[in-house]
């Protein structure tokens, strides 16, 4: 009898400590999302549609995490409450969809499409209200897995197309690049698996890992997308070639390279394929095909290669006292990070290593 009372007392102490830790983790995570939501939506002076959506997602996640505090109240850590929290948490998949699709398919999201995406979630919620059975939750979890896999596949394919497009059309991709989605995808999968595991088997360790992984995941998203400016893929380039234009002539071999060299177009930081096509009295389709089929490069690689060969390397050789930031700037690069990547891709060395080798 005494042993049973002692064991019960010990269990109560452990549960109290667990609830206190859970409340602390929930509070920290809620504050994290709330602070960034307030900053983006109210304190940031200028923001794009994407950043507005990001701020709204942060606000939604703040509310979602705050609701978990219910579990820390006395008598609320029950299977019924946990099942409802699992059901509500599943709706967060919509926030991932909205954010990812706004990155790879800007302006795709409309009210009608949002309602269509939310319909299955509303259906499962209504079904569980009238038939609160575990089989509904298991089916719901299976649907969430299929839904997440479908979104990731679609987003990955769109991301590949998007990356090809911007490298064909832009020389400065610092704030429009979406390559950062690759590690985000990987970490998001791990984070969601932790959520699933925590939902089914809740322990102190899994709670800590889940809340920390959620913060790390969204810190990655915020870091890479803080100044992100999505580009709408233009479908008119192919139409230009299909419709034809008497004022536009095909590009003779060597004329593009000569024009770029004479006018030093590569020094223009925000040079686009459209700018080059206009200078050539041609169109984007002809110029893009010339670069890919005759020169064997994308527009992005071609311009950056000229920047490195014509400006950066001579400056590094002749003026080792120049700062790399200055060399990148006068070479036509919009950022030092892009300069370093382009330099390494062309020479196999970082600018610093190249400088050291010249001494």
C-alpha cells in the first residue's frame, strides 16, 4: 500500500515536471513565431506579397503552438484532447503548401484554390466530430502523408523548372534563387516525421526535439527568404518565336559575343536576357537558343564568366590590395557570395586562394 502511494506520488512529480517543461517549450516556440509575425506584418516598412504570406504563416503558427498550452492544464492531458490536437495540427500542412507554392509558382494561390485544398481537411474534421473513432484519425494521417508527398513532388519539379528559367533569363539571381528549398525540403520532412512521432508517442525527449526542429526549420526559411522576390515565369518567349516578327532576325555566329564585349554589357548588375535581346534587335528565344546551342552555356553562366575573365581576374592579378567586395562590385556582381560561387565554378579556386597563388 505504501509502495503504491509512493509510486503514485513519484509519477505525479514526473508528470508535473513534464508539463512545466512542455509549457516552457510551447511558450518559447509561440513567442518565436509571434515576434517574427509582428515584425513582418507591422514593423517591416516594405514587403512583397510573398513576405506578407510568410508573415501570415508565422502568425498562424504562433496561434497553433499557443493552443498546445491546453495540454499543460490540470486534467487536460487526455487521449481525447491529444486526438483533437492531432486533428487540428494536420491543418498546418496547408501553410507549407501555400508558402512553397508561392515560391515556385508565384500568384498561384487564389481563394478558390485555397478552399479546394482545405476541403479534405474540413471533411476529416467534420467526420471526426460525428464519428470520433481512431480509424478516422489513422485514415487522416495516411492522407496527410500522401498529401505531403504530393506537394513535395510537385514543388520539386516546379523548382527545377524555375531554376532553369532564372538561369536562362537573369544574370543576378541573388534574391530570386530557390535552390535553398532543397535543404528546407529535407529538414521539413524530418521535422514532420518528428511531429508524427510526437503525436503518436509523446515523451519529454520527443517534445524537445520537435519544438527545436520546428524553430530551426523556420529559421532556415526566414534566413533564405527574408529578401526573396519570386519571379513569375514568362510564357511569351515561345510565343514570340511561334508568331514571328519581321523586325527580328536570327543571330549570326559571333555577333552576340562582339556586341557584349564592345558595350561591356556584363558590367550591368541586373542585366537580363530581355536586355541582351533588345540590344541584339532579336528576341529572348533566339538569344537563349544561341547561348545554349552555339556557346553551350546558360545566360547566367555566360555573363558571370565574362565578369570573372574580363574584370575580376585582371584586378586580382594587378591590384592585390583591392578588397574582394570592391572587385565583386566593379565586376558587375550584385553580392560577394555570388562572386565567390561564380569564381570557384570557373577557376576551381576561391578568390582568396587565387590571390594567394599570385603572390
